[in-house]
């Protein structure tokens, strides 16, 4: 694929992930909230939770702070994106995943004052699709930065 195709794919991925996250949370609010929790498999439930904090419920009730952190993180990543080589697809797609997920949770924080979570593996705090996108995207970003650092180190090494 050409670089412009990847750039378009990354740009389209953000609103697609946002829309899927919104749809899943609308479903959770309408269908799951009245039930509370539904067992899907012995180790997996769909459990409706309104989280006013961050991961694992830390900073509960700090919605304004978390909105500010989300906006600053997104702005910082978008600013840094300009410095990433176009061919480093791990970083660019990682950013698209993080942005799509962060925008989904940011929408919830602004609109409802909390984030809707519903994926419950019983041994881990309940989370949502946006959280998954952010986590996978952060891993992709880290890998992309590792690749960039490795490439920069190769360029600095004298030829033998």
C-alpha cells in the first residue's frame, strides 16, 4: 500500500472506532443496564458499570481532571506524530487506535460524567471497547517507538 493509502486508513480508523465504541455503549446502557450482569461464558460476563474514575477505578470522581489529561494526551500525540517517519506504521496505527478509544471515553466523560464499561472477565476490572483500543494502541505505539529507536541507532553506528 502507498503511504497516502495508509494515511487515509489511519484517518478513517479513528471515527470508525469511535462509532463502534458509541454503539456498544448505547447497547450497554439500553440492554445491559437493566440486567446488571449477564453470564456469557463461565469466565466472561457482560456487566454494566459506570466508572467515574480511570483504569481500575482510580481517581474516582475526578472527571474534570481525566478530561484534561485525555485532551492533553491526544494533543501531545498528534503533535509528536509529525516527527514519526511515515513508514513507521506501528506508531501511526497505534495513534489511530489510541485516538479512537480516547475519544470514545472522552465523549462519555463529557456527556455522562462517567465511562460505561461492560466487558467483565471476572479476574480483571470491567472495561470497554475504547479501553481495549487504547491498550492495543499503546502497545503498538511502544513497538513503533522501539523500531524508530533501533533504526536511529543503526544510522548513528559507523560503517564497519
